[in-house]
C-alpha cells in the first residue's frame, strides 16, 4: 500500500517543495482522491504516508511543520463482510458453471477476497 500511496502523492504534489505544501493542499489532495473514487480508508492510508514523510522531513530539517496534522481524517466504514448463510451458499453453487465451482468453493471456505 505504501508504494501505491507514494504514487498517488507524487501524481498530486509533483515536485512541490515540502515547505510549500499547506494544510489546504492536503485537504485538496484528500478531496481529489475521493472524487476519483478512492475509498476513504485508502485516502487515509495515503494521508498517513504523507504525514510520515513530513515527520521525517522535520527530523532531517527539511520542513518546519507537518500540515497533515491539522487536516481532516476521513471516517472509515469498518464493517466486515458477512459470510454467506448455508442456504445462500447452496443457491450460489447451484447456478455456477462447473469450471468455476472449485474456485468459488475455495473462496467460500478460506475467506478469500476479490483481490486474492
């Protein structure tokens, strides 16, 4: 995730010096990411990476403050997906083509997610 966050931060801030980035710029980054369809949790991870960069920049004397500290942190939806009921599982398996059945069965019994 850190590599992806840095990619998004680089795309947005480019070669802007740390000393020129203000709280308003961080808020704009957050809003731009939300407008592009990024999930609040992912935006918060990018925000955390940016904050870490500024903290390290302060340690190294590259900047005086951390504008991320004052920027809004987004509320995240922390609901976990619920497992299928046995009836839902049976209905799903009944309509699957044979070649997909082993993959779905594995996913159902191991908790795989779409990204896996």
